[in-house]
């Protein structure tokens, strides 16, 4: 079902410009991302050279805002392509006075047009859309075309941290990561019944925990 457009959405997005960067592209030619670079100077927003972590698909921002508050010496770029959703995340960050998060309204396919190579120390993929139909496998955020983008963005020894409630997506991700130059560690088939410490529960995650569903988690790094 299509999400109803929020009232005064454009004005609300504009009001968040101190923490929100909007990328509007209508070419839908994702190959153009390799040719047309327009790198964003994130130092204008962060005003420091702290490490950069990237969350792709930040939703309403609960995870990244809490993570930023716990880690004031890390800068976070939070990506979400849906304006209805990212506006709430940016508004909440501004309301709470969180200065080490910048929100980027952009499709993940274009990220390497706007973020320089080898600057990201960690990528978070939290409860990404599983695209269960085989025909749409290339849209999954752990498919080879996205992994190739991450390889460009990630610094040496950087990591990808992934959580999902979808077993099929988790198995697919393990296969794709392992087959595309990544090694795995800290793999959990039931995060909430493990000894992992420091987990930040997203709004989506809590819904499935309440239903008794296992949460799958892994960490990956380039070999």
C-alpha cells in the first residue's frame, strides 16, 4: 500500500536543511552514478574529521539517533529514500540537538556519486526490505551490485553490520558476502537470546521481538 504523503512535506523537509541533504534524481540510470560524481563535503555539517559510519535505510531514525548519542566522537550519515519517513528522523534529531548525524535523502544506488571512496568506517543495514521474489534479488541491499558500491565507500578494515528478521534474506546475505570478498564474524541466529551486548533495538525490530521471532545478525569485513 502506498504511503500517504505527509501534510506540508516539502516545507518540513526544507526546515530540516541543517541536518538533511536531499538528492533528487529522476534518470533512474544507476550506471550514471559511476560517471557523474558530485561529492558532498560533509565537513560543512560535522565540522570535524571524526570517523564516519553510514546507515542505509534509517527509517524514522530511532537506531541512528540513539547510536549517535552513545558515540559523540563518530559522525553518522543516515540514508533513506522516502521523504515521508526521513523527515521524521531529521526532525527528531534536530529536536534532540544531535549534531553528529546528517540525513541523506537518496537511493542507495547513487551513494558513491555523493560520498567519497574509502571514507566510511562502518555500514549498518537494519531490517532492509527482503524483496522475497527471485526476480527482484538485485534490489536486496546485500546483492552484488550494492556490495560493489560498499567496497568503494569502505575504508580498509571497515565492517558491515546487518540485522534482519527475515531468514531468507539472511541466508542470501551470507552467501553473497562470502562469495564477494567478505569474511564473516559474530554471526547470530537469535540475537536477543545471545550474549551480544550493546544492541540498539529499532522500532521495526521490537515489533518482531514481541511476536517471538528470532533476529538474525552478522558482521562482515573485506578480506
